[in-house]
């Protein structure tokens, strides 16, 4: 038991292959749907095909007679008439929050909302019987457009609320005392011939989070504790919220998030289906399982983005920005998600981005529509903000005739100005925008591409080149609890960790962060291996089960390393502290003379020492340890950060546009991200890659489309055009490190960076390619058709857009003819 | 998602398959690679009582030379067609178009016969079969009959295959030495065509002696661009003459409008892509 780590090889910074990958990639792990306690019954939800309708009758008789059926229930049958799903973020004291039922009561408010539930012996029988439930609907007008929804006389999604406006939240730097008044800045700019005012409207389309594993929940009520397995990002929050929602004491609940196949924020919610499964399991006294289909997932799992952004920026003609005004309309969908209303608010602190903006005002109005609800999706509020500001900076550059990168540099916070308190009152601890930008330009060969661009323009090439820029920052590592409190967020932002030193010197680390694909087990093991000086292989990370990890606030907002990782570091410090006392005792030395390095406790100036494993064994045996001390090295820590973490970076995209067809081709993408110190470069790069793919997808490919009846028309992967590797080039990614000063590891979050940064880089690049043809804007996704039409219109050739018949063949379902739903395919 | 209940049979000869189909009546469905049928079943857009899997009939997978034709069994997977040397040599246009179908997984399962029988106007192989005047061998209770491509595609998702019949083989004339190209335009890299153009040319002494042009997704069936063909014949394969000929590409089309492309955009694409296809084929 004297195994010691190689003192020369630190784990921190090593590009280790993830230890979880073998079980994930070979399919050896068990996701929630693969967990089937004996006697499990299966659930299928009957869902509304209509967006807005009164339910006039539900006939379950035939379904009840179907083979294998155990029961068919409405919300009343479940005794859940009074149960409302929680919203944990009242952004204003008077926020209007309709009660979201477990299953619709008398009215459905979005297509896909559950109306009844079938329980059967098998999932197939449940599905067959669900098709036999007859629901009569009295259709109501759908509410689809946010501006129309706010207009006088609009159809109300929830008539009892008297309005479709949920809340309006405002930040005004003049009123907050963190900056000047934007109204004054705009008035001054309008009156001053040496200033400009640029106004733009941008649209953040609705996106489907599209995680790989559909949602699933299994509830076993047969033990002393009710066990809930769920494909969730937030097992701890799910436990607390189940208590809040259903009144079951927290101590009677054990929640397990086994390996979870992705989330991207899409699994941050507490679901009606989860509560329904708990209710059914308790009612029937048997394990019950709900697993959604991909179609249900796309239709009913919360969506992301969906904002209309009205931005006004003012600047002096020399390029100095003097003010920024932001007005958002944010589509909440039919109800408020767990943290949905706060998503636009998270963006409030990011529209000013890396720039020194003296006057700033932000306002979001959250609106109800009869669509699927929206909530956090990778970046949550910050991609929207970054898009808005990075787009309008380019517009300002055009207006002023300035090089866009130079205009940015003129206005950004200089390296020597850190720490810098922004117009929102946040203090950015560290950053080096010059360094990231210089490196990105070099890797991109910026000047050569600008030359090529000029040549292509000159030649009138069929394929034009555009250069897209995004110099982003974000706030992540959610979050200082007091800040969250000041924003009325319904929880703190701390994270918990425990370390158990086993008798044999092996280490169990318990974290409240809940991985769903991030690689926590590897990165956290690397941190602990270095801290305690034990081999990487000797560290086990336990997570995602409230029985082993009772305390935690889970994984979202790029918080696992910068909050959870620090909690682990603090717990390790406590272990060392305790071990030092026992080492001093055993080595018969003064504690002050004990030094600890690379797993060895030594007496200063001597060759006497003991390995941490020996101390762990001594603590276990407890035959000989100091008076007044407990015989244990085990330690707990809870870390509440003082500040957010502020990664940043410079992203550059070379976009080719075929002006004949409108086809957009991403030729080359370079990003240099400053994410502070890096625990595992391989994992960090993986996060950047995936993040880029998602952000680029918003710019070029994805959009959840509703028709005028409020039906999601592209709810399959055939027509919701998610890009694959074949649609994307090899990225050039690099990391530079300006260590964070706000935490002892010097780390910053990386999970959302790529998504936040890349979208505006792509759109700016597309526009840069065709701006000389007279094109001023193209909505996302910038499909070939949109680009082609924009060019035609800019050239004065109005195109006669044929009304789109979304139900024609080839309209997405590809091989399926929606005109012929009986599927008479020959 | 879970399909509705169905019976499953796996005959080992065409005769058995035909009789199973006849027994199954209206409600029976043929299963080839399942790449189109299974999504339909899983989304419950169809609920056949019996599914007849042709996977147990090895001869339907064969690709062979038969005099002046290349005969491809209906069950030959896209992957086999794509790799086959006879096809490469004599029907290169089919190889090129097949290479653009979906992704490797789908190409290993999906079949030439399944794709053509399915007759999705956005599918890539119909325009090739039409442009090259392929023949379709169809088996029924009273033996086999042969249908020319010009009569095979009837409407969208509708072909000349009658009730109780099975497509067994597709026979392509040899176009040895022809210059060919399939120009496909789609929304994501591995998807059906928004518009595509299949072009085969016989070039003699620098000018186009014969031209065969097929259009994908410009109507309810694949469409033969005869106007373009006529305009090309006798012309040199230069950018100007080809572009002028390509202006005829929308003649006789009825382009659909959908979320990816409205009809006017498709019409524009058809002309641009026809020009590109012909120029690329001509090299
Ligand atoms: C993700 C994805 C992407 C795709 N992309 C493309 C693409 O880019 N281009 C393209 O062209 N296609 C594409 N396809 C479709 C693909 O080519 C399918 O393989 C093809 O449409 C159907 O072939 P199959 O063998 O799978 O037939 P199946 O799905 O088994 O059958 C399809 C239909 O044809 C009938 N049928 C099949 N064989 C016969 C027969 N011998 N006689 C009579 N009836 C028969 C069946 O009853 C059924 O109605 C894609 C499919 C997928 C899943």
C-alpha cells in the first residue's frame, strides 16, 4: 500500500481519453429505458394533435378493452387536478404563470400536450391502445405570432390571465447606476451629425435541442423509498421538485440519473410525464415506465431560442460606441418551463459582451403562444445575446465604413484593464482579447482571405467569399447564489462534493454535478489524482444518485468544473488537512513540520514519510490516531462561487456563397478560445467541436417550423435538418489560457462556448459575401433559398415566391407522403 | 416508435412471394431494405396486416450482364450497385447517382428496386432510370411482364406495378463510353434531392451527338428534359451553348413547393443545375 504517483507527470493538462467512453460507445451501459424492474408496466401518452382546443369528451372504453391494458387515465382519474408543474424563476414579482397540469384538463394549449395516459403490460400494447382513445376537440384559434399575441383583442392562450404577456423585465444602466441612460445616448446621437444610430431587428428562430437519448422515466414504488430513474440533467432538482409538486417527503424519494445520453439544457426541466409516472406507480403499486418516441421528443420536449430582437446602437463617427438598447420578445410557448422565463434574462448581462458600452438598456417581454414551451438550450440566453451584439457590430462597421475587426478592437476591454466592471455591473476577472484575436487571425490567414475576397468581388466570381467574425465572451459557471437570489431564481448556485478515502487507499469522489456526456468522471479524477497524489486509476467518481450523492445542484450553464470541480478541490484540501494530523502523529513530528507533496507526507528536513494510502489505512484501523480527532479522512465541501466565469474567444469563418444557387458553404472555421487553465485538452476540444456544430446548425440548418394551425411541420429528423459530419468542415480549434482569478484552479467553463460564439460568425460571413450585391440581412437559417431570394431582391428582381405547400411530397418527410396518411405506398 | 401489429413472411422464391402477396390482399406490403417502409410503419402512417420480406430470395440481389443490357436484381442494395464494375463501366450514371443517395448505413440496406418501386419524386434513381430508358421486369401470378421506364412512373408514390405484383429486375441498356454526371442539390449532405439533374452524353468530335437528361423532384414523377436534349444535339459542349440549352429545363415540369424550396426557386435551380450537369459530364 505504498503505491505513489509519478511525481513528474501531472494529470492536470493531460489529454486523457475519457474513461466513461468504453461503456458508452460499446453499449454496455444502461440508460433509463434499459432499466426494467420486475413487474414493470408501460405507459403511452395520448397527445393532442391540435395546438389550441377545448376538450369536449374523452372516450377510453375501447382502449380499456384492448389486449394487455391495465388502465386508461385522465388527469382527474389520477387525482391530479390540482397538481401544477413548477416554474422556479419568477423574473418579476407580478410574472403571470399559468398552472401547467400533468395532463390537459379541459383545454389543450399546444400540439403534443398530453390528454390521457394508457398503462399496459408492454410498451407496444400501450401504444396500440393509445390509438384507440377517442378525444373530441372543439378547436380554438391558435396563437402563433408574438407581436399579434400582444396586440389588442388577441386570442388569449390563458384567458384567466387576461393577457398573453407573462412578464417584462428591464435592466437600465442609468437607473442601476452602472452606466448612463440609453435614452439620452440615442437622443444625443440623433442630434449630433458626428454620431450614428443603427437600428436592426434580428430573429432567433426556434430550435429543437435534439439530444441523442429521448426522455425516459422509471418509477419503482415498492420499497421504503420511491425510486425514480430519469434521463435528466438534474436529479437533485427533480427530487426536490417532486416533493414540491406532489407533496411526497423528500426523504421518501431516491432519484437516479443513470448514464444520460445528452441534454444540452433540454433535460433541465421537471416533466409532467415524470410526475405522471410517479402518480401512476403509487396508484398501481407497481413499477411504471414512460419512454418517449423521437417524434414525441421533438414535439413536446422544450424548445430553445425563439426571440425577436430589436437593437439600437449608437456610436461616434470615430467608431466609439456610446449606447446600446435591446428590446426582446421572447416566446415562452404555452406555459412557463422550470427556468424558461429567466433564459432571456441571462442574456441581459451579455449583450454588452466584450465592449465598453457607457449606456445600456435591456428589456425582455415574455409572451405566451400555443406552441411547445421554450427553456434552456445550450447557452440559454447567451447565444441569443451574442448573436445580437455581434451582428449589430458588423452593421455598425458597414455604416461607418470600418474594418469590422478593428472596430471591435477599438471598443473592447483591453487586457490591462482587467478586472473590469461592465455596464451591467458584472466584474470580468480576466481576459486577453488581443491574444485570442491575434492567434485566430494568424491561423485563419485573415489578410490573405481578405485579399481573395477582394479579388473574387473584382472578378465578379460566381462564388463569393465572406469573412465572418465573432469575438464573444460569456458568463458561465452558474452561479453565485446571492446573484441568483437577486434575480429571484428559485435555487442557489453552489455545488457539493465529498471524498471518501477507502481503507486500501483508493478514493471515492462524490459530486453533485450530474454528467450527461461531458466526461466528468475523467476530468474530476484527474483533478483528484493530482490533489491527493494518487494514481488516476485509483479515483472513482460517483454521481447522479441521491442515495450516494445526496446533495447537489446538477449540471447546466457550464458549471460542473468551475463550481463542482472547485468543491471537489476543497474537499480534497480537507482530506489532506486531516491526513496531515494523523501523519504528524504517526511520524512523531509536529504538524507544522509535515509537508505534503505528490501523495507523500514527509517531515521537513528528514527522510521520514508516509504515503497518503498508509494514512488512509491507519485511519481505517484506528489503532493509533491523535486524541480529539475522528478516525476518518472523509471530507465534504460545498462551494458557492463569488463570481461567474468569463471565457472568451475569437471565431472566424470563411463562407463561400454560390450566387447562382444561393448555396452556402462553410469553407474554413478557426476559433481560439480562452478558457483559462485546461484540465483535459481532449475533452475541452470535444466540447468546442460539438458546440460549434450546434451553433453553426442554428445559422445554416435548423428551424422548428409551425404551420398556421400551430402544428410542428418538421418534427422528424428527415425534415428537421440537423447537420451531420458530412455538412461541416474540419475545424481549426486552439485554446489559449488566461487563468481565471476567481477560482483556485484558474478554470473557466467551456461547455457552451462554441454554440454561443459560432452562430453570428457564420451569419456575418454569409452577409459579408453578398453585401456588395446589396444584401443587408438574411434570416436564420440562411438556407440556399433564402440567400438566393435575398440576392434576387437586392438586384431588383422580385421573386414570386409560390406559397409553400408544406404538405406536398418531398416536403420533408421525404419518403412519406403526408397527403396520404394511410400510407398507401403502392 | 412502435409499428402496429403485422404478420411477417419471408418467402424463398419469387413465386412464393407472389402467392403470399395475393393471399395478403390489399393489406400486404413488400419489404425490401425497409429504409422507406419502416419509417412509414413506425410513424403508423401505414398498418399492413402482413409484411412480405424479399430478403430471403438471393437471386434478386444479383447484378449481371445480359447481352446489351445490365440486369440488376430489385433487391440489390445501393451499396452493391455503387461498387459493381459492370455498372461502373456500362451505366456510370447510375453509379454516380447512387453514390449521392443517403449515407453508408442507408445504402447498405436500401435497394434499387425498393427505391424505384417507392417512386418518391425526391428520390434520385428514378430520373436515371427514365433518362436511360431502363426496363422494369414485374412478376405476377400470370408470369412476368416488362414495362419501359417511360410508362413505369405514374404519379408520386405510384408506379406501373399492379396489385399482387413484384418488381424483380431493372434492366439498363449499356451506355459504354458515354459521358455522364449526376448533379444533386440538397439541404443537408445526406438527404433527398431538392432538385437534381441526371445527364448522359455521347460526344463525338467535340460536339454532342446524343443527350439524355432526367430531372429529379421537378414534378410528381421523374421528368425527361426532352427540350434540353434536343437543344443540345449537334452543339459543341461549350458553356454558352449548354446554358442556352439548359433554359429549356423547365418545360413540362410541375415543380412542387415545400419548406425547402418554392416552385420558382426549383425552376431556377433546374436550369442552373442542368447547365452544370451537362458541362460536368462533357468534362
Ligand atoms: C436517412 C435516409 C436518407 C435517404 N436519402 C435518400 C436520397 O438521398 N436519395 C434517394 O433516392 N433515396 C434516399 N433514401 C431512400 C432510400 O433510397 C430507400 O432505400 C428507398 O427509398 C427504399 O428502398 P428500400 O429497399 O429500403 O425499400 P423499402 O423501404 O423496403 O420499400 C419501399 C416501398 O417499396 C415497396 N417495394 C419495395 N421493393 C419492392 C418490390 N421489389 N416490388 C414491389 N414493391 C416493392 C415497398 O412495399 C414499400 O412500399 C433515404 C432513406 C433514408 C432512411
